[in-house]
């Protein structure tokens, strides 16, 4: 079962991918995780990607497409996969379709996580990280016992540049401009399945399960 999870930052794609991975034994392939690792390790690709990520822009196709193609060739993808964060543009979708066709494979479902941008701003700008141990908190949903301090180690909590409102707004604007057209692209192919991502984790999980079992 080959899946694409489509939606803006903070829509809950990663959370639901964990469930599907466990239920169906297929790997979640997050280009965001791969790119962040490359940035942290200051690889040539990571240095290039960081310039775009710091500005809240999408990483160019020439950096992303090769990473995905190599990953899909791994043996753990033989039974299927979840693409989380790719494709992000119609050009990437075309490249993915050609890549899969050449390998005798195809996408089964494109699950679109539908959520209002005003809700996403609250989700994303509320995140805080501990400078010492890296534990994450949220000012609304997972507040520390002592404001500004980590429950685990007492370290200082801070807001990452990626989570500041200006950067988040830019990321959402870029999503609307470049990624939202993918809905029409996959709808025309009969592959788009919309899920209300404003519900609870359990309700979204149930909606995805109904799609995957054909109900």
C-alpha cells in the first residue's frame, strides 16, 4: 500500500503516520526528517537546504527528488510506504509518478489533512523546546509545571526560529501557493481522500482507517 499524506505544517500528518506504520508495517518516509538530519550534520546538501528552511521556503526539487528515489529503493519499502512531506509541488508529483511507473508501482491513496490556517498558527507558534535536553512543550496543550522551565531537567524553554509567527505565516503562504494545487492534481487522478484534521487524534485515525479498508 503506497500512500501520500498531504497537508500544511502542523496538520497532524506525522502523528497519523505513526499509527499507519504500526498497523500496516510500512515505513513513514519524511523528507523533513531527512533534511533536518542533513542540516544538523552540515552536509553539502544540508547547508544548501538550510538557506531555504531558515526563510520558511520549500527546499528545491533537485535536493529532494534524489533523496526520495533512493529511499524508496530500500527493501523495507517493498510492501508499501507513506510519503510525508513529499511531493510538495506538481513538478515533484510528476517526477514521483514517473519514478513509480518505471518501477511498476503506483500510489493507492492521497490523504489530504484539512485544517484552517488560523488553527495551525496556534499549534505551531505555541511550541517550546528545552535548551538543555531537547524536550518539547506547548503553551496550550502541554504546558510545563513552571513557566519557561523544562519539567525533565529544569532547563530554559525557548521558541525555535522555525516556530515564530512570521516564519510560520511564510511557510503557510508557500504551501498555499505551491502545494495546494496538488489537491486538484490528485483529485483529477481519482486518488484524493479528504480528512477533517480538526478532530481528535482518534477520530482522524478512524477516518484514515476507513479509507484504507475501503469503507
